[in-house]
C-alpha cells in the first residue's frame, strides 16, 4: 500500500480498502489536506463520517496514524472493524495486559501498523512519548476534541496536555475532530490544541431526518410511555434522565408497562453496564434509559427516537444526545418533555455548584440558550442551527413548523404576574404566587394575609397550569429569577421594570392544554 502509484490515492484507498464508491460531504477535501501534511479542525455531526478523515490519510502517509480517543471501551471494536478490511490497527490503553502492550509497542516501533488508538492519559506517559519519538508517525488524530473544553460536559483534563504534541512533533500533521462545537468551543479547541492556523472544516449540522419536538411536561414518564407506544412500538431508542435514581425508576416503569427497557448510568457496576450496552446494540427494540454517561461513540444506526425527560444543560448537549437518533438517515424523533421544575432545578444546580463566577456565567448563558429553544415561537431547527452559526429556513419537520403555536400580546398577563411577585415582597415561590393570583384561600395565603394584597384574585380567570406556563416564559425571558438562597423565592430582574411600567410588550405562547395525541390506530 506504500508504493508511489495511484494505488496510494485517497479515493483508491476508499474504494479498495473500505469498499465505498465515493467520499461524502467534505471528506475528500479533509483527507487530501491532511494526507498532504496540513493540520485540520473538523466539525462534523455524528454519523457524518469522521473516522475516514484520519484513517485514510494514515494509510496514505508513511508511518503509523496515532488516534487519541477517550473512548477506551470502543477501541477493541474499532480495531476489529479495521482488521476486517485488512487495516493493521492496534490500541494502547489500561484494559490490556502487559504482554499485549509490549507487542503493540514493538509493532509501532517496527512500522508494522497503519493505525494505533491511544487513550490520552497513556499518551502523556514518558514511555509512550519516547515510543512515538523513536517511531515514524503519519499523523495525530484527536477524536472527540471538544473534551478539551472546560465549559463542555465532556471535559477531560488530560486533553489540555495534548498541546504537547505540537511542541514535541512539530512536523507531524494533526487533525482534531468533534461533533459538537458552537463557535465559542471551536475557538477554545483551536487555542488549547494550538490549532489556530489549522484549516477548519465545518460541515452542515442539519440532521433533516430528525423531527424535533418539545412538549409541556405534565407526567413525564407516562408521557414518554405514551409517546413510545404510539409513535415507536418495537423501535430502539434512548430515554435520557438527569439522575441515576430517575433512570432506575423510569426503566422499571417502562418495563412494568410492557417495554423492554434497560438502565445505564455511571453508578452501575461495569459488567452490568457493558451487558446492557451490548444488548442495546445487538438486539432489536431495546429502550435504553440512561444518564448522559451513555452514548458517546455509540454507533447504532437505527436508533429511532431519543427522548429527554429532563432539560439538558446546553444546546450542545441536546444536539449531541438527539444526534444519536437516525444515523441511518431514516426518519427519527427527538422528543423532550420540559416544565417549570426543570428550569428551577437547572438554575439551582448552577447556583449551588462550587465553580467560580465566570464558569457560572457561561453555564447560565448556555442554559438560557437552551430555554430559548424550548420556548421559541419559531422553527426549532432554525434556532438549533443558528446556535452553531448556521443559517437556514423553517424546516417543515419540527413541532413548531407542523403546528405553529399561536402567540398573543401577553403584556397584561405578565404585568399581573410580575406585580404579584412584587406584592408578596419577592419572598415566595411559584406555587404561592399563583395562589395569590388566582385568589386561592390557602393556609399560607391566610397566614401571610395575602388575601389583602391588591393582586389577590386578579388572575382567577386563568388556570393554574396556564400561569405556570407564563411563569416559565417569564424565567426564560429573564424577567424573573428563582433565588435558591431564599428557598426558591421568585425575584424580579431589572428587565421586569419596563414591562411593569408598560414600556415594553411581551409576546407569549398561547397555552394549549396538553391533549392526548390524536392518531388513528390501524387496530380495531
Ligand atoms: P462519525 O465518527 O462522524 O460519527 P463514522 O466515521 O462512524 O461517523 O461514520 C458513520 C457511518 O458512515 C459509518 O458506518 C461509516 O462506515 C459510514 N461512512 C462514512 N463515510 C462514508 C462514505 N464516504 N461512504 C459510505 N459510507 C460512509
Ligand atoms: Zn421547523
């Protein structure tokens, strides 16, 4: 494979080794650039075909391609898949025996391998760096490069040290790849990995076969059960939950109701986790109920739905998790149930974290963008792609495009809510404020004599659920914050003032009672 003829051309390698007729999207440009010795930063959605972008240059160039990946559990599979097509690959990580390590190291040194996968912590050892310095290296591929970002949810401290590659191997081309990077993370990757001068290849992030849908949460697990039963009976899918406990409970609930659901979270023992993952990959129609510990690097093409029972922390997280649906290109659903409690909970997690102020500020901005996506009156896809710096028109394949929500001038309603919060001295939570608005004679209302405040009962014509929806939008719009230092009391922000004074109007989403989906069943 190393002769000078056209047999060494990337396209020829694609066809003869991997058996694909042509490159996809930007693959050809990327492969040619890296095969020619250039550095690259590649942003491509999951399933886009990132692996070939470094595998083919590794075959085309002299020496071994070194792939740095945090996904130790998947290295064996990747090496096996390459062996099947005749590519000489091996890995170096903590799961193998000393003998295997020695054997692989020898093969690297003697130039007998096309590709070697290395865990980042292993790469940084003096022994490994010495090995690489005494071997011929074709390129370094840094997979899942967003792990270098401290703001991201996959941060790996070892990734920061990867800048050493540029210092110690200045002649070796480097290609960093990721499926998630808003412009800010992209800049951070380039800076930390010293890839500022690298060519950037940004693919379209659109996943047109995925239908995005975000519904109001009433009874989350019942809603997800109905969704799966009605839309995806017998299909494979993933249900994401925030906590381990909720993963267990939701999996039990779905099993009790006739689905085959398996739990997956970092608190389970390794063997059970691996067994569940392997069943999900190999059997049909398994519903994986998981925390976000599950999914990175999972290549299952026919995942038909991804559900979120809790609000993700950021749009990147949401995009990455939903991106695991429909990798085969067939229609798939990204479904989420979201409610006021999610907003309160996520805000509290940020407030209560030990992180410094700057970190909290970034996390808050990311959460706000996520809330904006939930509360948007426009196409979800437009909003999503815009976040990744890509503009597009309404998609026709999201809940908003399919059933546009009606918006109305909600200024008066908002003023009622804001002044009620003010009248109770900004010392009470949502439940109590809504009781005051609706004129409910609760014990707490009597105790605090809030039936005497001027806003008592001014919102009695509006249902409790509808007030909750308005409050959620007030929080999403940044008019109200939940103060966790005083037991979840609602507080007005500076932005609330112009609304109260009638200087600013507010468009709200028409509240729709969560109706059971109408869907004609073929069955009698
Ligand atoms: P990513 O790492 O970007 O998520 P992969 O590299 O795992 O994606 O590729 C996703 C799938 O697409 C794989 O099954 C791969 O074999 C296939 N694929 C990649 N490039 C091509 C191509 N040029 N032609 C056909 N199939 C491709
Ligand atoms: Zn749309």
